C-alpha cells in the first residue's frame, strides 16, 4: 500500500472514532491505572517511600539502576564498585558476567511517569508529524493494473 493510500486511510480511521468514544476510552484507561496505583500507595507509609528511593548498599537517595537479570536495584556508583570486586548480584548472587553498565535499566518511580492521556497525545502528535513529512506519491495511470479478462 503506497503512502497516498495510507494517509487518507489514517485520516478516515481518526475520524471514525468520535471524540466522545475517545474520551470514554481514555477515561476508562486512566481510571483503571489510577485505581491500581491508589491501592498500592495506600499500603505504603512514608518510611516505605524513603526506603524505595534508597540504594540498598550505600543507603543514599541517588538515582538507581536496575539489574536486567534479577531486577535488584542499586546506584551506579555502588554497581561499579561492586562489579570491580565481584561477578554476582550483591543481593541474590545471580551472575553478572554478561551484564555491562550499558545493559542496566534506569529505575523510575511514579513521579517520573506521565499520565496516559499525555502519552497518547504525544504519540499521536509524533505519528501525524511523521505522516505529514512523508512524500505524497500518486500512481500514474500508466501503472494502473490491467486485467485482460475485462475487455
């Protein structure tokens, strides 16, 4: 399918979903995730929040890195120091032989996460910006399909 067909199809798809349906879907999604987060937060105290943000080794509140194999977290400084002495996770002793600093995941907490409506809006904006920059290709009549059975 060429871009000349894709773009109008996407516009039809977009106009096919009414604003009220779109708002209902977004509201249901936001409510579902908010309810789940609220239940989790009700169970945590202020001390639990502080512990979540601390590195399990140095007890500093630095940004934490997540080990991809076992999902344990520690700050990058502690990871590098530990890695120079050992080839295993300091918490569960899982092997770190094939884990490099670039393989670590950055641990985010709930303050770093944006609400679903903003994420959806940004994704749509990026999609339409990309589509608008695509070249418009209109097929020539010479290249139209010819069926010899339709004479």
